C-alpha cells in the first residue's frame, strides 16, 4: 500500500469520527481540479497538502510527517465545520469566533488530544492579535443604519465606536 493510500485510509477513519461532509474532503493523489485541496507525494517522498484557485497555488504545505499533514488537513476542515456551526447558532451580541473556536477545539479533541491543544494555542495567538469584539455585529448594523440616514463615513465611525467601543 502506498503512502498516499495509507494516509487516505487514516483520514477516512478520523473523518468518520466527526462526520466530515463530503464537500470538505480533500482529494488524495494529484489533481488538476481547482475545486478541492489535494494531497500528493512528490519524487522525494515529501507529502504535499496543496490547494489551487484559477490555476494559482493558494498554499502548498510540505512534510514527511503523517501526523503533521493530517493536522493541517483537519485544521482546515474543522475550521469550516466550526464556522458552519456558528452560522447556524449565531448570537448577534457575541463575536462569532467565540462559538466557532469552541466548536473547532471540541472537534479537534475528538480526533486527537494533542491537536486540540495545538488548536487552543493557535486560537490564543489569534486572540492576542485580534481580541474578541462582541459589539462587532451590532456596530456593523448601527453603521448601516447611520449610512441610510445620510451620515458621512467619518461621522458614522465616530458615532458607532462611541456607542459600541472596541475591546
């Protein structure tokens, strides 16, 4: 059995644990299709996790480590699943990442406790750079309202951030 076949088998085993939708599953083997990420092995035996859009490479992550490439794949998949979940369970008065980050971490822990820890660390780093902003959605709606009333962008920004400040 080839490296790619072994990787695909392990992917499928893990994907069942969290019910990965078909639309999020990558292609195993080379692909000329821009629709989905794909995994292939090059002539040096490196494993590539790659995605293209309109013929341009969006990313090409390279490793020889099965665990690492599986983490990359499931990090992307669980991010999509978590934000799909958030969209179905949205709370306007709350930063959407609160629900999505929690859901992604739950999914990753089901797959692999170490991946769950890596995901928690990644979320912490994101939040250091961009803290939760529970007023973002409310502020955006307020800005739309002020725009309809004819305020200019400077006035809109000033009024919105005064009424609904950033953290």
